[in-house]
C-alpha cells in the first residue's frame, strides 16, 4: 500500500502533494476512516497551512489536538526541513499517529500524549489549530469518539489557556487556524492571510507586538 507520489517543485511553483487523502485514510481503522473527512485536516489544507506556518528551515510547529496525525504527517512531508509535533489527549491515537509516521518514513514528525496546556510552548515557533476544543462543548456532532470525558466548562478553560499560552509567545510567532479554535488569538496578533478552503476558514495570524497585561474572560465572549 503505497500512496506516496513523487513531488516536483521549482521556483514559483507550489509544492505538489506527495500524500493523498485516500492513501492516508485507508491506513486508519474503519471507525476512524468514516470520520476522517470531518475530524482530520485534508492533505491539501495541511500543505497550505504548512507553508504559512514555516518561514525558514528548522521551524518547529505544534499541532494542538493532533488526532491520528494527518495534519502533521502531510505537513512534514510537504516541508521536510521543518519539524512538526502533535499533542493529543487519546493515547491510542498517539500510538496510531506515531505508527503511521514510521510506516510512511516521515522523520521530522513526532506525537506525544497529554494535555497541550501542560506543555511549554516557548520551544515552538508556530501553532496549528483545527477547532481542537469543540468536543468539550458536549455536542455529539463534535465528538470523535467516547474515549475521553467532556465538560462544557472545560471548553472555556481550554480556549482561555490557549490564549494565555499564545499571549506569552515571542514576536513573530505564527498561528494558523482551520475552522478556528473557539476564539481569535489574543491581542498582539494580526491576521495576515485568509484562504477559504471548502466551507471552513484557513487563517494565518502573526504576533507583531507584545501587549502588557493578562487575558480576561470578557475577551473570550
């Protein structure tokens, strides 16, 4: 089962996909395969986001809520000079994502189990969000599975926590959201480019200044 194709790039040319949605999704267990188009970033979106997130070789990107690893793997293949780290609550998805990265021989990607808010974000240059906290709203259409506990109050905690982490990031930090993450980035970030993809928004934010003072609940609502 291959699924990788040769990429041809050159000056002025966009990168050509070396992984397809079908070739990735067919590697997933059946229960995830049927949900892939809803919960996992499409390959062409991942490749576009990867270009927006990486400005130079060695850039390190954190994917908050990595799922089965589709974004990180597609992005890492598209930008092999940069590193993509995915953090995910579900240990079985972390194991699956790392196995898929090994199978596809993608060396510049890694997946870790845990709460993204427990990580030190200062070691990352850029951040990717595909609405990772929506499950906490406890609305069934936003739930990938029933393997984690959800709490609507946790949605506010997660969004607030992510904004606090981003507020502490250095100037030049890049954030790409695909269908948002529950709020806009904190003050100090400016929207740089917006690409409509299907019916959802792919948007780049760049931190341009440091704003003194912490986040407030009012800024989230």
